């Protein structure tokens, strides 16, 4: 046998065995939830101003679920729920597309190969970048063979431009020495 709310004499009243849990005490959250349902009912035009104010006062002073239930029974959101919510079980989300249909990951381009090409392109403007183009080109080719990265063409282009610039510089120096 369970006990209901306290009676005016300060003694808990006994609840009848077949009676629902409407004599269980309501919490502040339950009263706030009931007030929200009343506000929604009023804003939808289901309650008149006087009726809304009267129910709002009674909901603020309600002590049990039964009192709150009586205030909300004729509104669409219904009475305040009494049972505790079921525990939520975590379900690991599945990827939206099967891995088989996703594109293969792009291989990374070697940074030294990019540097070799940039230095090779800048050689006609600055001249001294031919040597770093050759060094970075050879370094990039070795790294690409070892790691399987992309960028073989970039490294080769950097090497060719670097060696061409060095060859042209050596040819100009030889012609200048021969002419003097």
C-alpha cells in the first residue's frame, strides 16, 4: 500500500490499491510542463482568456498529478506523462554509402616534386633557382620511389628545367671565356 498526499491534519492519506497514481506529488517541472500545454491551448484558440487564466492559476498551485491531469485532459497534448522514459540505447551510425562505392582516396603529391617544378619555372627570372630545382627533383624522385606518392612528372619537369638552365649558363660562360 502506498501513501498519497498529506491531509490537512499532517498525516499522509492512504491510496487505494486499484487507484491510479494521480495522487503522486507533482514537481515544479511537471507544473511548468502543464503550463506550457495550457499556453499552447490558449494560443491555438482552444481556451478563452478567463478559462486560461483560471487553469493557469490552478496549475501553478497544483500539488498532484491528478490535479494537473484534470486541467489538461481536454487539450490535444493530453495529461502530463507519468511513467519514466525508457532508456535510450546508442546505435552506431552506418556510413551513408558502402565503402565499395566511394571513390578511392587520392594519393598525396610529393612536396619536393612541387618545389622542384616551382624552382625550375622561376629559373629564367631569378637564375639561381636552377640548382635547388635539380636538388629537389632528385630528392623527390627518391621519395616517390620509397613512399609511392604522386608527382613523378612534376619532379622530372623540375629536373629538366633546372638542368637546361644550368646547361645554358655553362654554355654562356664558355662562350664568354672563348671570346675573351
